[in-house]
C-alpha cells in the first residue's frame, strides 16, 4: 500500500510571497499524483494532476507541481500567493492498479493580506 | 457534465433515527466511493463500488450501509449513529483502475452530518 507525507502542517505567509508545499510518497510502482485544495467551508477541488509525460504540470489558479520520480516527490508551487489562497491543501497518490486514493495529512496555508 | 451531486447538503439526526445520503453522477463512471472527512483532516475512504458491486469496505461499522441501485446512483444508509460520526461525508466517482487517463476521482460537495 502507498503512503503519503506532507512536510508542513501549517504555513503562514504574506501576499505576493512564493509558496512551496512538499509531498513525498512511498510506492515503487506506477502512480497517479494529485493536489487537492479545500477552501474554508467548501468541498475538495482538484488543483492539478500527473499521470504521465512532462513531469512539470500546471494547474488552476497559477499552481504548478513537479514530479521527481527519483525522489518520490510531487511538490506544489505558486510564485505569488493571494489572500484567497488561504485553504487546506492535500497531496494524494493512487497506484495505477488500485482504487484507493491515499491522502497526505494536509497543509493549512494561511495568507495574510 | 463533470459534476457529482449529493443530497442533502446538511443533515441533523438523532442517535435513533434512520436516514440516507444520496449521490449521483452522469459521467459514465464505473467506480463510486464514500469518504468521511473530519475538519482539517484528509478524507478517509469508507466504501468503493465498482460496476455496481461493493469492491472495498474499509472495516466500516454496520451502522453505515451502502447501496448502489444503478451505475449513476450511490446511497449511504445511516442507522443508530453516534455523535462521533458527525462529519462531512463525501461521494466521489471515477473511470476505474487501469484506465489510460488515470483514476482521477471527482468529488461531490458533501453532506455535513450532525448526530445529536
């Protein structure tokens, strides 16, 4: 079974600062990788996903993530955050042959105006 | 239509009540899921249906009873719940495993359940 670890529990930053959230997974086979965001009081939304191909993927709202296979990592980045990026961020991994989507513990991101 | 819908949005029930949560998708997906999510925690998988058959039960207590009447609908029947069962219940659907496009799960908005 795969497991996912997110490096930061809570990140606080100011508007216009850059954001990077770490995600590592443990699974030796082919995986699908996802970042989800959950704004306060709202449901899960997909930010971006990686299945194959270019390891640098771009998502919605200016987010991007890089898959580094050798490091089993899928880190999320945004060059300049806004107050509206305040949310809970979840990294998730799904083995190609498995139904189960394994989530990391989540990172709370607070952006101060 | 890339939407998963869930009803009701909110539900308050007593410990002796029987209620049901409903989920619907019209994307032709063959797999459907129930998750439970507590505040600021990741979703926890409860059940997976594949081609309308229960594929995974993550040792969920029997007071939660899933049902898949057809390929578009998923229900979760609730009976004799405990206050600690209060949570956001999420439904999701996906194409299924082994799909070349990946097993992306599409999540519904959830039902916020409060057990008194």
